[in-house]
C-alpha cells in the first residue's frame, strides 16, 4: 500500500469528538465555516429544510442540532462556495474530465449555467434555457415514446416528483425508473404480499413504546445517524437491541452523544447492541428461519405441556393465513443447514429468540443488507413472518421498519414515480387532466440498462443522481451509453454520468433544496416523506449558487411546455409560480393520503400518511396478513459456488460518503485512511489464499457468462468479518456486479452478495503500464 494510507482499528464510539471534528472539517473544506454553521441550525427543523441525504424521521420537538455528521457533510457539499462556471468547461474537454475521479469532479463545486455538449470541441458550452427546452423537446418528439427513460433520484421533492411523473405520462410512457429500483424495491414487492403495504408500519413514537428491537443489514452510524438518539434513549430504558450484520459497525456497537456535555467531557458512551450476531453474507434468511423455528417449536412444547403459548395464537387465527404451512416448513428445516448458511450457532440464535419471546412489543429494522440480494424479496418476507408470529405488527411499539437511504425516495413513489402502471392512479390522472395515460408496463432501472445495451432506449432524462456509476456493470454500459441519441442531466454538481453523454446532451443546473426558491408568489416551500411515511415541509435558507439556476419544478415545467401539446387542464407555469397549487393537485389525486395537504405539511413533526397495516387493516387480496414459505435458503443458486477460493463480496459505503458522492477517501469507523482501494476479509481466508496484509490483488466475478468483470489494484486487509466473506466499497466495486445478478421479482441489483475470486496482481512493467486497469469510477 502507498505510504500515505493507513488502516487502523477504530475503537471509539460513533458520534463524540470524532463526529464534531468531521463536521468542522467539511465546513472548512467547502469554505463555508461560518455560513455553514448558521445554515445547519435550520436543518431538519419545522421552519427549516429537510436534509438532502438520509430520510430518517424528523421529530416535532427537535434537538438544538438536529443533524448528523453525514447530514452536515451533505449540506456543506451543497452550499459550497466553489462553483463550476462556463469557463471551467472551456478549459477542460469531457475526455479529459473522464480521467478525474468522482471526488475530484464533485469537489469542483456547484454547476451554475445550462450547458450543451459540443461535438466539435468535446466541451460543454453555455446555452439558454429556452434553447435547451426546445432542443430536448425536438429530440423527444422525433422518437418512439417508449424509447425515452425518465429517471428520478431520491432527492426530488414531492412537488417535483408529481410534475415529473405527469410529464412522462402525458408524453406517453411509464418508463419511470428511480433509485428505489436499486435499493428498497424488494421491500415494495415483498410487503404488499404479506401485510398489504409497500412501506413500513413503525412511527417515531413507537421507539418510546418498544421493549425490543432487531436490526438486520444496516449501518446506522453511517446511513441514518440521527436514529442513534432514539436508540440511546431506548437503551437507557433497558430496551434490548439485537443486531445481525456481517461487520460490527460502530454505530450499532456504541454511541457518544455530541450534544451531551457530560458524554463529551467524560469517557461516557452508550452500548447500543445487547447482542451482536455476525451473520454470514447472504445468511440472514437462514438466521431468521432459525429464530422462527425456535419460536414455533417452543410453542409446540408449550401446547403439549399445557403452558402459556409462545406465539400469539389469537392474532394468528384472526388476522393471518398460511401459518400451518409456514410452521410445517420451519419444523422440518435442519439446524445443520441453518448453521451452515448463517454461520451462526444454534446457541446464538437461541439467545436472540429468547429475547424476542420475552418482549411485548418488537420492532424489526433493516436496510439494504437485506434487500440487495438474489433472495431480497424473500428476506423481507421472512422478517414479516417473524413479526407475525407474535402479533408484532399493528400494535404500539412494534412493527416493520425498512430504513430508506435517500431523502425522498419513498415519497416520490407515493406520488407516482413508478414504472408499474398498476401502482399509479391512472384513471384519476385521466379524469383530472383529460388525457389517456399509457397502460403498458415501463422499464425499471435494470430493464432500462438492458434497453440501452439492446438499442431499444434512445433518450435518458435524469432528475438528479449519478446513474451510470450507481448501476451494475457500468464498464459494460459505457460504450452503449454513448450510442444514445439524447441525454439530459438535471443536477447541482458535476459527476461522471454527465461525461458519458449521448449524441445530443444537455447539463441543466438546478437549485438545491437548501437554497431560497423565489417564484411569482414568493419564497416557496416543498415537501418530502421520511422513512416512517411522515410528510414534512422544507424551506431553503442559502442564497442560490447562481442567478441562472432554475428550480427542479421550473425545469420540469420548461420541458413540458416545450414538449407537450396545450392542455387546458394543466397550467405548468401556474404550478411553478406557486407550489401550493401542485400540492392541491397531489391532494386531488391522492385524497386519502394527503387530506388538507397545504394546511398540515408544515406542522411540527409533519403529518403521517395512513398506513392500513399499522391498524391491522390488511390490503391484501384475501384481506389477511400472510405467512410466506421460503423457496430456498440458498442465497444464489444460479451463481457458481466454486471451491473455497470463491468468496462472497458485499459492497458498502464509507462514513465519508452519501450514495455515489464521496466526500473524502477516509472511512473513520472502519479505520481506513486515504484510500478506497481495499478489500476487508478474514485472516483465515487470507492465509488460505496465501495473501499477506496489504497485498495487491485483482478481484474478479465468479460468474457463468463470458463478460470479464474485474477490479485491479486492490489491497487486502484482515478484518473482523465472517470467513468466506469480503467487503469492498461502492461504487468502486460495481463493475463486479452483473446486470442480470439481481433480486428475483424486484430486480434490485444483488450488490450485497457477489461471488468473487482473488488473485495477486500482475507485476507492473513500467515500460508498458499495468496489466489490468480498475478504470475511473
């Protein structure tokens, strides 16, 4: 490894002085030390702005500083004083910028003017908004309707998202993939079949009433750090927190509250997890099966002995179907298979099941470590099965809680961003706006990528995000991407997706959520939905990065006005002038979900959308909550298991990262400094492969197709992770994930469980260069 990198075990708690130092560092790095501190005081406050990163719940009575370390980084990143003006692009061709890292691109600052790619000079050149809208409309009108993709990242507001889906459908397509396709689509497919709801049932108030929590596949200290306040308070009440995760993540081990003078001035910290089970990658389903098996067999014994039931028999009888078939499947499952697949002992699972059986109200919380697997849908259904056994859905302090990773990824689905026509209120849209919406299924993210490869897709409009870097197989996609006729990117900062352009390409800079949005009726508010289905208002405080920026609603309206024929039922300009009119339209479209939308969305704590399952109203075809029997515990039967040299890779984010945005090369909680070119693995696996600490390796996918997928120049490091498992960073390792390697039914890329092999890197011949190249991600 290079001399300027270091890897050292991090023993301190999450939060504490490490968090304070990191926040101060990012504010200084972005040249907004004083200004940023003032802006942060409004973050996640009822009269302020919703964080642009995670979507964790926002309390009605917030802390003095209601932001976490990563939320502060996201804010500083957006309000940076560094700007990219047209002169920047005059100095750099796109071919040159492709050699820059993602960190270098985004660190250059905020985009400030609408740009169009010039093929002769290979540069973005400044254009006018009117020309951009007219050029986009001209290209879209010249192609078949289903050749265009309207992608949305998870940060767009409810107002923008509603307008965007209406634009796409009035144009004539349901091609509305979004970032949910890459993360929690497994949840959206699984839960409607089990409890009749595509989202979780837990509210912030349930944290005050629960007496036991189970965490699966989530790094709370990095991906939803504000939740640590609720977990700390729960632990002080004696709540049991039982965690299943391949790696001991610091946020779920211990926490020191940066807002507590006592904890900051003393060695004080709170132990978070009372049990921590390092499950094998892909072994969660087996672990949950073991828990269910124990509970069912204990209940069988209780009935034989005339003792109190372990399961909630009354709830099961009244509210569920499929229990007997599920119980029979669990009874015949062997401990040999459960222990082999989970790499956990029966004794360890017994300890966890014992706490579950004792608790009155249990919450299950999970992240993408559950959903991004081939069996991702089945994983979620097993968590639902576990909760149903003791009636832990639809009562205070209990429920299922998928922890969404993006600020409004759940909300944009609520207002119609979906490729599935059955999930959109098409008849209502037809009635309101006097047009015939398309009824055919659109393309998901994976299907859109395949469409690009097959030549079926000719246009891509991206409402935020870094699509080409976030997807699997992006090195395979690069050449196909350049064959697109049209690419449009709506963004605040420059990223690699903006460099992989079509024959006609526009880069359109927008206001960020933190910036003041002045329209005809005055300063505007927008709305977002958090992970608990609570809707909040958001109001910008920072001055716009440029006078030439338009808001996201204004850009969507500009495209619509140029593209669509006149419709007397839609006045796009009026909506841009007053976002309250968009909220009125949302309420008309979804009257049960958004009653008195404009009156309630700025209330402290926001308002909760009704979730029928939380009231034990099951919106399933049979009107019941359903137990689902797993097909198999084999995580990936269609990928080669190989021999002992095949390891299972999971990709992960670092603590200085939000999605594809990397703020620094450090990952404090894992003790990594100055690099992301590492693989963390068990020392026994290193010994088996005859690898020493810091050895440089090439990692390749052990797949059955003929595509070469490998990343060279990685360094191995011994780490506390189950044998047979290996961890690498996202998105650097995305090229190892085949596009077809996705969750069954939901098509979520299975990036948490990829079979790989390692080999020592070929020696570098300084005359010829390296034998392999990791490429720019």
